[in-house]
C-alpha cells in the first residue's frame, strides 16, 4: 500500500494513534509531514522528546485513547541504545514498538527484536511505504499475539 492509497481510504476508516519518541526536531517534523501526506485523517501522531515523557504520556492517555504503536528512536537525551527499548518495554509491555533510528548496527537490530521491538528501521534508508507498512504489520502482529494469549 502506498501513501496515495492510504490517503484515498474512506474518511470513516480507523485513525491510528502513533507515539513518536524522537528528540531530533528536524526528524520529527519530517515524520509529521510523512504522516500528513499518508492521510492526515488516518494518523494521529503525538511526539515527545524523552523516554520518561513517553512513558508518562501512555499512562496518562489511557483514559482517553490507546496508542496503536510507538516509533522509538534509541538516541534520546534521557536514554540511549538498547536500554531505551528495554526500559520502555518494562514499563509498557503491551504496545508494539518500532525502532526508527540512525544507528546502523545489525547486532543491535537483532538484540532490539529479541528485546521486543516489532521492527528496526533506519531513518535514512526507510521509504514512506516501508514505514507505513511496518506500522500496519506491527499492529497486526501485536493483535495476533494478544488474541493467541487470550484464547
């Protein structure tokens, strides 16, 4: 599915609530534009710059709506590397996480998946189509896993 296809989907389609944990304002602005182009009515993107903010926001927003997925950079001001994912998953284990980073490290990518990330994407190599697809697949995998656990 490409961005034009997503934008053409009926306006009554579900809105996806995405938590973007990104300290780099330029990257955050670029991602907001990507989601706007992909269909502004389909994507509600909330951005925070620190891991602690992300954890607090997930807990605070649970009364109003549930985030569908998290795009998590591993280089934040209050946390770096795999510890960022590990801490987030310890606090929020039931939310699909996609790593979106500049850290081009195959070993780190494998360890991130082993630690619970649904995907590991490089900012400068990922297309809009790949990003949107990764989010959809992460949500679908997460739903299948939850369904299997509950049945």
